[in-house]
């Protein structure tokens, strides 16, 4: 039987971030409630970044590590996003261009809120497992940004939704799917899915988000139990407490995962409080390692949790990870797979934590300024020129050091990008 | 099971999930949000009460109440409907 799984994985957690405790203080949010979010930092999208730049910056190290022959076997590129930049044109077309991939490649985009990454992932796994093109690889990139439009303080403090701002991040996770899954090997046939119509959170207009924290949380909990229940029906002898060495959950914020784990352990595993807390630290906390530094990156969040588990958990033998993916609206899936010490070694070469360390920390004044100016590149922008060098110059230094792709111009809706190590001309000082 | 019994169950679960509120004199008009109970804690209170009542329905079906009295009423109605 052909193996199908994750050959390589990388995370792009942005160029800049802000400290969420500082943001919470700045917004005058309740400090006790804020602590329960279990959040430390959130990545902030800059005006010259968009879902395309995030996707390319996540995938490029993976593609660069391939031989030309291997790269040419990428026959499917799926972008997974709820931050689309066009209703028709898939952002996978831009990503394909800037990664320099073979044109004999399927390009498409999937949307289903935060479940999109898993929809793309399972589609790619099935493509490889089905052997319709033996030896082919698929590149799946979950990429999302959150541009909070300038909100006045009263709006920012409004009830529960105010807590969405500190937890909403921007980021992309790229995964190369193929027959040599050194990073993560999904257990074939081991999945349970559960979905139904609910209006919990959504993006009803192109650049805004709205939702109800209570409804979304209840739906997440219902789905976790139902999707796991379906998994357990399909995989005999499954036990929530013992079958999985680690758990990687979709993480809107860490406190929500802690609550979901507690509820599952109490209801499904019949565990007591002390045991639940110790189990959380042992099996779940490693998955929060990167999530608490990037925020909720929607479609990629559950794979950010998986990356954290692979990098931070303490294992010396192959271990099984239970994965729970949830997307509002809603659809969810519980599945599992195996990682081993070689996975950690391979993922370590991407230096995800170092990439997060290198981000520029925004002051609150810079953060507010970015929000105020975010309309410059809002959905539907026909023409724009981004003066990259003028926007938070110290962040540009970070992006330049990484050779990141940035958005430079929009002309008749067509987006133009450039890698910063290609020495982009500064605005107003074009070469004679 | 009448609404007062359900209300008492809810109150017991609030005190268990948020020990700081154990001494509070709960009223039907109390709002968990105004008492500083966060969204994760609120969901746990709802789910624990459903368990206490042996009400096997999706938790999203008891979304919407704005205070403890409304929550008790909705849970009561759901129990009667089964």
C-alpha cells in the first residue's frame, strides 16, 4: 500500500507581531479574562503582506529544498483560505507563479472557514493515496490574514467580541504531501467528520469578521465530541485517554482548547480534575507552543498546533497524534497520524521558532497606525502602490533579511509582488 | 424537573466552575457575562447542566439566554420537549 502523508511542513508567522498583554491593556480589557486566553503574541499583517505573500513565504523554503525533478512532480497546489482576494481568481495562481512550479499542475482554492486547511489536506492525501499519478506530490497551503479595520475604542470593547482582536493572528502553513511522509503519516481511514449549518462566526463582508463567542464555543464542543465519536466508531478499541500520545486541536486561543480538552476528558474519558490538568500539560500543551505566539491563523491553526506538537513534545519513539479540526459554519474532523523522532529532526530544519523570534515587535502606536491604514489594500482595491520601505522601516529590515515576498503594486486589480532580496525600488526614487 | 430545580443545578455548576462566585447570592436576573464568567466557563456550565439533567441534545440548542432565569427556562422547555 502506498504511504501518503506530509513530507515537509513550514510555517510563516509574519514579519511583525504585537504583545497581546500590551494590546489587552491598551484596549482596557479585563486582565483576568485576558489571561484565560493563554495567548502571548499575535502576528500582525503589514500593508504589503497579503494571503499570497504569507503562502509563498511559508512554502518557499520547502520548494527550495527540492531538486528540480522533485519540484516538477508537484501536480496539485491547493490554497486554503477565508481571506481570498478575488471571488473568481484563485490565489493559488499567484502562489504557483512566485514559487516557479511546473505548469502541469492543478491549481485551486478551498474555503470552509478554519476547516479549509483540513479540506485541502485530506484532498491532497487522497490524491496521493489514490495513485492517479504515481509519484506526484501536492502542495497544500493554508493561509489567512486578519486585518481588523480601524475600530473605535467603544467598538473594540464591545462585549465578547473584543476578545477576538487579541487572538486573531495572521499566518500560513505549507505542507508538501507525497509518498515519503517523514513529518506526519495519517492513519488511513481513521477519521470522523461532523458538520451542519450554524451561524457562529463568519466574514459577511470582505474585510470584516463577526461572530458570537458563546455559540462558536458550544458548536466547537459539540463537534469535537461528535467527530471523535464517529472516529471511534470507525477505529475499534479507540480510547480518548490512551489511543493518542498527543492531541493537536484547532486553537482559536489556548484557553478554548483547554476548555474543550477538559470537557472531552470529563465526558468521554470520565476523568477527574487533577488527572485532566496533568493530561493537558502532557498531551495538549506542546501543541500550543506556536499558537500562543501567532494567534488564530484560521485554516492553518490546527497544523500550527501539529507543528508545535512535533517540535516541542518529548518523544523518542513513534507516537500517535489525535488531530481535531473545526471550521465555523460549520464542519469538523477528528483524525490521527504518526510522528517519530525523525519528524522532529526534519521539521527542525525549518527553524519555525527562530522565524517567530525574528519578527519585529510593534509598538501600540505602530499597531494602531497599521489598522488605520489597512483600508489601502482592502478587498476590491483596483490600483495601489505600496511604499514598502516607508511602512514600519524596522519591520522591512526583518522581511529583507528573510528575502520575503511582498506586495508592491496593484494595477487594474492585478497584484504584483517581489522578493525583498531583489532590491525593490523605493517609491519616488526609481532608477533613472 | 421544575425550573427552580434546574436553576439550582445551574447555580451549583457556576460555583463549581468559578469558585470565586461560590458565595454569591444568585438571582434569576443574574447574567453570567456581567458576573465576569468567561465564554469557556459559560460553555462548561451549560454542558455540565445538560449532563446533570440527562439531556442528550447538542449544546448549541441552549444558546441564547441572557440571564440565569432565561437559561433555566430554556433548559426546562428542552426537557419537556423530549
